[in-house]
C-alpha cells in the first residue's frame, strides 16, 4: 500500500465509514445477544436497552424444554458427513481435471459450474419423489446426498485452482518413480494442497450448516430437524418466545463467528478462487 | 494421463451430479407436463396445460415482478455497499484484519437465523427500529414494518443487503488487490485527484469483478426463498411472494406437483436467461 491509502486512513470520513460498516454488520447479532440475556418482562418493554440483570433462563429453556441439543447434533452430523464425502469425491475429480488428460474434463467443469447456478427449487419436486421412493425421508442420507452433490461445484472449483498451481514435473517425476496416478494424488498432491482443502472444507461445511429448502422439505419429524428448520419452525404458544429465540440464534451463530475469526483468510481466498482465476 | 484411471476418479462426481442434479432437473420438466397430486394418487399427462395456465396466472406474474424488483434493488444496493466495504478493507490501517472478520459475520450466519434477527428488530411492539426512530423523532407512533404493503418488501431487501454485501465486498477486494500500485503512482505524478483516479483507473479495472459479483448475486437473489419464508411468508397479500416461495407453496402446501413444477421450471429458465446474458456481457468485457 502506498502513500494514498495511508493518507486516506487519516481522514475522519474513513473512520466514520469503518465504524458505520462495523456497527451495521454487528448490530443485529449484538441485539440478539442482549435480548437473550433479558428476562421476559424486560423483553416486552423498551427501554431498557441493556438487561438490568443478565439471566440465562432462555439458554436453559432451549435445551431443557426443547430438543435443541438434538437439532445441533443433527446439523453437526449432516454438515460433517457432507464435508467429508464432498471433499473426497471433489478432490479426486479436481485432481483428474487439473492433471490428467482425458476427454470430457471440460464438460465436467462446465456441468459443475452450471448446476451451481440453477435455483434449488427447480430440483426439489423430483428430488422429493426420489427420496420418498428410497425411503430416505427423515434420514441423514436424505440430506447428505443432495448436499454433497450441490456443494461439489464449490469444492471442485476451489481444489482445481489449487491443484493447477502444483507443477506437472512433480506429477511426472512420481510416475517415473513407479507411482500410480492414484498414489501420486494421495501421497503428493493431497498433502501439498492441504491449505486449499481446508478452505474448501470450511465453505462446504458452512453451506451444509445453513441449507434450508431441502432440510425443510425432506424432513417431517421434529427430531430430524436441522438448526435452520428448527429456527424457522420455532413453535410458540401465541407469539414467538423471543427470549428463547434469541438464545437459540446466539447458540447457533457463535460457532460460525469463531470459524470466521479463526479462518477469515482461508474463507476470503476460497470465495475468490473462482472469480480471480476463472 | 491414463484415460481409464482418470475416468474412475471422476466417476463418483459424474454419478452424483447426473443422478441428483441433472436427472431431477430434467424430471422436473417431465412432471410439469402432468397433472399430479401424489397424496391422492392423481397423475396423468396434460401436455402444456400447466404452462398455458401459468401465462394467465396473475399470482405467477406478481411473484415474478416481486422477485425482479427484489433482485434489482437488493443487488444494486449490495454492489454499492460492497464496493464501499472493499475500498475500506483495501486500505492499510490498524484493525483491518478485525474489520474483515466483522464484515464476514453476516455472510456466515444462516439466512434463516438472520431473518429471525431482523424480524425481532422490526417487531412492531418491542422492536429496536421503532424505538430508535421514535427516540430521534423520525416516527411518532410505531410502524408494523412487515405488515405493510410497501415496507415489507423493503425490509426483505434490507435483510438481504445485510447478509450478502460482504460477499460482494470480498470479490471486489480480490479485484482491487490485483490493480498494480504503479498505476496509482503514475496517475498521482500526473496530478490526478482521488475521484479521477477512481473513475479512470480503479473502476475500469474493477469492472470484470463487478460483473462477476453482479452475476453471482443476481442468480442468488432470483432464487431467494429462506429469507421470505421466515420474514414475511410472502405477505401481506402476496406482495412479497417470490417465485421460489410460490413454487414451494404449490408443491408442498396445496400439493399441486404438476403446476408447482411448471413454476419451478419457469424460475429455472429465467435464471438460465439471466446467466446467459451476464456471461455474454462478461465475454464482451474481457475481449474489448
């Protein structure tokens, strides 16, 4: 960065914008945090903005009166299985596309890219019939298989751009030493691509953790709900219990915020992989 | 190098994409030619009847217009705010890493959760927005934002801008980082001012990235479902019903599988047209 940015950084307008953007991004989250710590009587009146005495009743309630632990478990299982299967299948395909010569490799990249563009609603009715026919409603497989498929383009795209950077000589030298292409992939390319694989894993995990339409459609019993479905169908007697809702949103967003703070560089590089190189 | 091995490596990906993505899409076309109500065991071929009905269905056209309005307004606001965020993040200042993480938070939060957050802020009785606006004297009595025919749509747009501007910012930041510093220095030596530098250097070189962000965001906005489902449910009086939500209601609430699939297919075709137009635009940009 040259003198221009340093000069800009001193201006009050710059800092006003930084503060404004940061407030805008954080405010809804902070407001939920404050709400989750208020007693019900304080929730239904303003002011006070801040809880006079923080209470943790709402946090207890979502785990004791509601199966919120189960929802979290469902989401963790579905998102983890999706991440593992998507990266296994995606890294093999990305390696083949990046380093092996075969007919139709551009076709795979193209079809991966184009399915990432279509609206999920377009496939939901036939997928629903398919999953019902398989007896996969209310099962983890009924979510993991579609999620793996629809996250594949993302994984293939990121990993392809990583594998492409690894020199061909490395691949050829290993072949000369008697490795099979699969051994080269496992022993040389996977370790070298570890950071890129981490990036893809984070993005696929977040995708699966947040998906809503298929989770809503392919589950019918309450115990099989994932977090987004549970939050969307949050039952209340007359009105939404906002204290418990706030506690629930804080519980499910805190891990994501930790993820963002720990891996912001990886996330940024993953999001830009397609647009910069493609 | 060896064709057979390569084939084995891509086979799982091909199988999944074929069976779980492409086959269902084609099947949706097929189902849209039927009158189907699976719960009642009704299923027979009606040809293009569903599409004939669709062309005259005012609710389809309203959801089409709602989706278009939502997409155009939210994407233009997101590009503006995203550009501002990217320019801020491109500067070198203490706390840049922190700001980058803070900006990413809305992007990482599930859309359903962000919808609940905004629903609470916009709550007519205990909402923060009504309280703040009344405190500073902009509002004399609380407004029911989500129950209002005009405000409800704009509340959706606000929540969407909050959630997705960071994505635009990250794409544009990548673009900004690829502009060589020498260009700026040369322009400054020639006596160019800040605005001139932005207009003559930053903006033209950033344009391909703006177009990519435009493409991704438009496609994403056009299939909006989660946010509307939670925040307004399409109301009041269907003024915020989008194409995906209308198709969902037809498919899983009134159980019209044939017609619901036709609406879903129409959504798909519209998205296809938009992406074709955007890609043409990108091509022309990169060749000229």
